[in-house]
């Protein structure tokens, strides 16, 4: 088990894991698979203050975790949105908990004291994951996503951490 900063060589695996989630309409508002080329700018937007990590086992990337600044204004510098994506064949084995706990520990290292998760309201597994880790539902954006002629709501989960 190894959680490490993502390298460019990991981008195909990161994109593959992301693309696996699209058809379910439970994880991302993306409606069509993306490409490595299309995700390069996003990949390179990560840095030491807003990192992208991969979870690797036996040389295979099985999941990734990213920090993204919230709203881009100076007053929100201590707030980040988390994204966690896990390959289908590894889901349900506690890896989400491991990554979320890692994110909370790492957040303190980058002076982040508030973490957010934007989760489709019908994504019960992700909601349970965040709730088990002490996140609260801070709001909901009703019916803001439209996929396959259906409307979906987006729940906002948050947790405030204490900094050392």
C-alpha cells in the first residue's frame, strides 16, 4: 500500500479510473469519457499546496485523491474540495476511508482547515463514507445536473479540522 504524489506517468491510470465512473451517473457530471490529453491542464494545475495523490498497490494505481481550491478567493485559502476516485474492482474494501483519513492528515500540512465534498445526492455509498468520517451535510443544490434527461441534486458535505 502506497499513497504518493501523482506523476505524469500516472495520468493514463487516473483518467481510466475517472472514465469508469461516468456511465454510473453517480460520481461525476461528466457525460462522455475524457482523454489523457484533455486532462493534462487539470493534472498540471495541482501543486504542493493543492496536490494530487495516487494510491498504488503492487505497481498498479487503484485510486486517486485531489485537493482543489474552493472558489478561488483569498478568504477561502484554508478551504479545499476533495475528490476521491477508486477503480471499480477495488471499491467497497475500505480504500475510501483510508484516502479520506489521509486527506484530513495531509490537509493540516498544507494549512487547510475546511474540507468539502460535492456528492450527488443519490450517491449513497459516498455519502455514507463522508458521514462515517464526521462530515456533515452543509447544503444541497437541487436538480442542478441534467444527464440522460434526468435531473440530479448535488449535496455539499463539509468538515472543519483543527490545525496544529
